[in-house]
C-alpha cells in the first residue's frame, strides 16, 4: 500500500492490545477515550506485514529475474522523488535472520510476507526454478518457524516477471495459466510448512493505479479498459490457483488459501443528502465489490450495478462492447466461494458526493464510471502523507460493510492497517491511531458480531514505498533505514524499547 515516512509501530499494536484488554473500566462508545472492557479472543492473530520487492533488495543476485518494478524504475529513475529503486531496499535477502529476530523481539507470532515471483522463477515460467531463490525462501520460512513465528505467505504482491509484462501482463488471458503454474511450484516447495496463503495482494490498487493510471508500475495508463482487463484476469488467476490447492494440495497439506482486497471507506459528505448516500454506494461497488462480489457473494459474478453502469457508459462512449469483460457461466461458478478467508487492507476514509466530472479524471476511466468526488474532512487528523486522514469510525463501518454484504461466516483477517508520520521519533500520532482503530475493531467484534480473526500492522520496517521511493518511506514497526548506493544501516527506533517495557 502507499504510505509515508515512519517510526515504530508493532510495539504500539501490542501496547494497544494491552490497554484495550486489561482495562476494567467499561466504555461503550464509538469514540475511543483510552480504556475499554473488551478484549481480543485468546486465539486472535496479531502480526506484521511486508512485501518482497519492498524489502528484499538483491535485485540481480541468486539468479533472480527482473520484475516490472526493477525494469520500470531502472528505465525511469525520475519516477520516484528521490530517484531511488529497490536494488538494495532493506537488504532482507541478506539479513533475513535479523528480520526474524526483530519480529521475535516485538513479541508478535505471525509474519505476513510475499514471495518474489521472478526470484523463484527467473523467467516467470515453471520450467526454470531458481535453486538459490527456492533455498532463500525455505531458509526464511524455517527460521521463522524456529522462532515460533508463523509465516502467512502472499504469492503476488505486484512484482510480475518482466517477460510476462512484455506480453501484456494481467491484460493477457494467458497469464492465468502461468500464475497457476507459479502457484503449483510454491505449493510444492513450501506447502509442507506454509499453512496460510494469499494469492493476490490488493488487485484493485495494482490494476487501478498500474493499468488504469501511472502511479504504480507498469504505468500503462490504459484508463477505462486496462484496469478492467487486469481485474478480470487477476480474479480468474486467484480462483484457479485456489482450486489447484483444493484439489491437489489441501488433502495432505491441510492449509488455507485466500485473497487480500483493499478499500477506503466512504461516508456521505452530507448524510441527509440521498445523492451523497448513493455516491458512497457507487464508489464501493466499483472500487471494492467489483473484486469482492465475484468471490464472496452467494450469487457470484460482478455486481449488477457495476455491470449495468459500465455497459451503459461504454455504449454512450461509442464502444462496440462493454469495457468490463464477461465471465462465462463456468467461470462464475469457479470464482464463487474461492477463498477460505477475507483478507482486508484499510488505511483511511473519504467523504463522498456525486460528480459528473473532475479535472483529474480521464474519459473513459474507473473514476469517471463511478462518478464520485472524494475529499477528507479538514478537521480529521493527518499525521503524515496527504491521502491518509485519521477517521477510526470508518474502519468499523468497513468491517460491517464486508460482514453485511458477504456474511459473517467468512472470517476476516485485516492484512494491513497503519499510518505514516513526518519522521519524528516521538511516535504519539501512531500510538493514537492504533488505539483508536483497534478499539473500532473490538467494537466490530463484540457489538456488531463481525467475524474478525486477525490483524496485521503495516509494516515491519522502513521499505521502498513504490512511487514514493524512500522519500516517504513506510509505516514501520521497529526499524528505520539509512540507505546509500553502498550500504544500508538498520537502526531500532528509539521508542520501540519503551513500548516493549509496557508489555511485561
């Protein structure tokens, strides 16, 4: 996810947990005042998250092939404000044992991370498996387990092998079979010790920002067409990888497979204005339900509203067919129910109202299809990056939106949540953010009966934050990075120690 410069976080998560679960004073309110009589279930999953490209470095070592991010930032060094890249990043390829000790020191028992597709399969295809890449992930996973930390592994966190991008990436239907081949290799190599997988991280952000715009690689800017093709084949790829696991691996590996979706929550700019209420509906259905509905709804397929809106807009714009592809009846069946849990990333909330056109929109585009103006209340706190304001109540609303629309039987794992800052070491803004957001999560569990079983803070350490480079580095837990072209220095953030003292 996009993010801002950071300090310490995971200790904050655990301190927050302590504050929320140990207090004896009851507070029943939507607003967090510092105490609560609610606690998390004994088996609740707490962890931290990272992504391969953002932390591993070693971009051309061990036989690794190039990813679209390697290629794009090398060819366009001006893409990031500091002209940086992921060549070194946090150097986790060489320092993964240090990473494990950091996680252990923070006291969390789960670590969500991703495999780099081109590190494992340099050309992207399963006929060429990197021995070094395969060994690296085996060593990493075993080191985590030895430290009593359970790895939760994502197959695709945006680093597609460049040779596939040369074929059109997720806009080419052949990618579905190649992704399934990749999944089979990963399940074969690591399924004996990895028991929870996510196939895709944030397909919406990847397609919307990378295929419909140029905020993320591959920066295609095929707005109004590319993001829908990307979404279509990503969803199919996920479903077929899920069924591969169900048929060939689950009977003996006994694991689970899911997907992680992302969402900003929307609230009407004027709750008394029905058009603003409809704008929230339009935004969520086009930017969130387009991905969730085919997988998690009882009926499957794209939402009726989304299908009708894009069909009608396409016709009015003179297209010969809808810009949103159709699933076959068999594909609808394959996709429906293809997840063992609902992975959910959330950071912030927006005020929404209808708009026929905004200056930043293109025609056609997903934004123009949704026709929603987004803004944030100037009174909401904004600790760091411009796009992330603090509105904790939106988190609870989103958790209820998922539960109300897709049922309370499917367990929700919050796979990313966090806030950035401006680099200060006294991390009070982040403490406040996590206290408030975790309180809303507790309310969703205890008062709304939402089936939430886990929470992951983003992220373990400062990292390469996509188009922000290191200029606005990540929302980290414990480690800040000083990077040069020659070396990378890790430094435990000063406040982490004081957080850890509070845990004992």
